[in-house]
């Protein structure tokens, strides 16, 4: 979901994270308030996002996301969940009026919150109490109380985020494996030239087996998935801009040819690159 309004410490700054959200640009049913994280919570949480929506009666709004390699915690009036990473396309269907308060954890934090490897949560979610116990009940009740008035209010958002901070900072400090997996993900995200797992091994000094075990344990994923997802995020962002051809984009992203990019993109999103770009042509 892309924002009609957004809140962050640096308004107007381009937001790379939003490449992951494949919302139809004609869909204006949701306003998403986004807050970056600083201070003690930063080693555990990359950002808060608070969607508030109003979908006309009899209609639905399907939100599609190419998820980043990070677990999520989401509280709404109807549910409170811990989400592992969805390897394909994550979809959420909105209806009626509602809100949610979510956190995108750091790569390190998923296993800390889950209390162990996150691989069992890949492509699924559980009630937050299944991983946080009584703290999950405290988080759920506190966030719902904070949002009970006006869910669009900055004051409500601040109160809800404070509840998250109180619960999550108990998992500090981040352990050594957590810091290492944060480094691995940061390398993939910041280095477009890293297109193969052996390159990532060379950069981190890890053997392929050690890297695979780390990424599986802390993210429930494979190193190859990290590279493929980064390329799809970049592709989605560039296709929105409509400043390059699909063939040029494939070459820039390190694909062997245009058909390879087209197959990868369509397999995950259900749209060819051309179909996706066309959605943004009349904005």
C-alpha cells in the first residue's frame, strides 16, 4: 500500500521500502502512515506502518506486497499476528472501515521475538501470543486502547508505537548471529552487483553451507531468495518510473536476457513487467 499521506523523520525523502508495495495506483481506499524508527528500538524495528482504510460497501481492496526478508508483527481490532516471510506475493484483502498497526522487524529480530528459528513461520502467521505469551496480550490490549479513538490521529499512533517499544525492547541486545544476518541482508540490498551466492560468501567470509544455515535459521529463507527478491524490488521500482525498457532493465539487473526477467517477475507477481508498468502509465 502506497501512502496518500506519510509520516517520517525525513518527509519527502525517497523510500526504497515502498518498491515492495504493488498497489494499483487507482486504489485510494487506504491511507498509510509510516514512521521510521530511531533510538533504542532501531536494532529491532525497521519501521512502523499504520494503514487506515475505508472501502465502500460491497467492494474489496486487495493489497499486494513483495515482502522484504523480515518478519512482521501486526495488531488490528480483529487479530494480532506474528508473520514469517511470504516467499511469493503476499496479499491482504481489505473491506469496510478499519486500521492496523504493524512493525517490520529487522532481519535479526524475527528469531529473537519468535524465541528460536523462524523457518517454521515461513509463508504463515500465528497469533502473537504464540510467540510472545503474556507480552502478546499486553501488546494487543495496549495498541487497541491507543487506537480506540481516532485511528488517523498522530497522538494515537505515538501511543501505539510506545506500547510496541515497551514490549520489544525487552529483546535487546541483538546477538552476534543477528548482527551477522543484518549485515548479509544489508549487503544484498546495497550491492546490485551481488547477483550470485558465491559472491555473497566471498563478501561475508562465510562458507556456502554456513551462509545457508544462518539465513534459514534467522529468516526462514535461502541466500538465493535474498538476491532474487532484491532484483524484483528494483524491477518494480524502475517499472513504475517508466524510464527504461524491459530489455534494458533486465541487463542492468544482471539477468541473462529479457525473458528471464519476464518469467521471474510474472511467476511471483502474476503480471508481466509490461503489464505492471502499464498500470502506472495514466497517472
